[in-house]
């Protein structure tokens, strides 16, 4: 499943609005076409990989831990803090 980081502000971050379910056989290849203008930092499963130009993502059959919030405000606050920490605050472009 490909999940957007901050779907509430998709227009600012140019991200997806909703999660996308991909088949197990899919290989997702992502390339940054504007590396000189907007460097991309990769964070996957909580691990920082630094700046990347391209990345290929494929399915691995193992368990993952999920975090679920019962309070929508707590969820929104957590997502904002996470986005600001990983991506940085929004830029005015």
C-alpha cells in the first residue's frame, strides 16, 4: 500500500489524496525530475536514507507495526509534526 504523507494538504506537497493498493508483484520506481530545484529525502519504515535521485520499491512478505489514533485531532497533530520533521515546513512557491 502506498500511503501519502500528508493527504490533507496534497496541493502543497503535490502528493496523493488517498492510499493506493498495489499488487504484490508491483515494483514502484520513483525518479526526481527536478533534483537541482527540489532535493528529495527518503524515509522508509522510520529509517532515514538521505537525499535520493531515484528509488525502486518492491513487496517484502513480513509483518509491520501500525499506529492508529482514535482521536482525529491527535492524528492531525501527529501528522503535521511528522511532516514538518521529515519534509520540513511548507514552502511558499
